[in-house]
């Protein structure tokens, strides 16, 4: 389903896909839009990590910060912060 989009009110919307990743030996389901999943894969590759390892790090940080958001939301925020920091360094 990766890469598929649908049109809503004249705009392209990224579809939400459910994916399963292993975190600390347990399976966890995440639901993120394809655009976020692709960004996550891109960031992981840039850091030389498999996606599951990056997701594990995001999950650990969420636990350490006592963040009550779900893992899917934490992934979206991580990606936003990653690209925000990247934009700041380019200024």
C-alpha cells in the first residue's frame, strides 16, 4: 500500500497504514501515514540503523520522558523535530 494516495477536497492525502515492528522482543503495531513511514525509513538509513532500532529509540525516549502519547504520535513528533532541526542548521 506504500505510496498510494487519495484525493480529499482537491488535495492529495497520505493514507494511514498499520505496520508491525519489534521493540525489545515484543511486537507492536503502529499506524502512520505513508509519508511519515517513508521519512522514518529515510532517517533510519541516514543514521545507519534498521527502522525497528530507530523506533525502539523513539519508544525508549517516550518512556524516559514519561510521555503518555501513543507510539504512532511519538514517531510523528520525532520526524517533525528531526526535520525542524535540519532546517534550523541550514539557516
